[in-house]
C-alpha cells in the first residue's frame, strides 16, 4: 500500500510580538480541538521566528501534516488579529 505525505512550510506575519504570543495560545487551543477529532488530524507545527522580529509564525509539517488545518488556523488568526491583505500558501 502506498504512503502519501504532504510536506509544507509557510510564514504568517501577525503584525506584533504580542499577537505572536497570543497566536501560540490560539494554536494550543486549535491543536486540542484537532486531537478531539476521530480520527485525529495530522495537524502541523508552529513556532515564532525571532530572526524576523518575532512577529512571524512559521507553520510546517512534522513528517506529514494537514494543509487544510493550516488554512483554518490562518483564518482564525486573521479574524482574531484583524489581519488584512494577501497570504500565500
């Protein structure tokens, strides 16, 4: 049987260091929601990129991941932080 993997890496600028810190809380809540699904989603890994001023979130796979969940999380951040403009994945 074939194994299918999706690899990805992208960055989202949330504007301020405070928003980045709040985004980590949003991420933890989001991952808890994903863990409650049956079956649980592959999710993704998130970290703050300090070398870019601490306002950017780096989202990536950990062996494999779910790009749909990244888009859902970015939309949640956009609503929470009132982000405007384009974001590419």
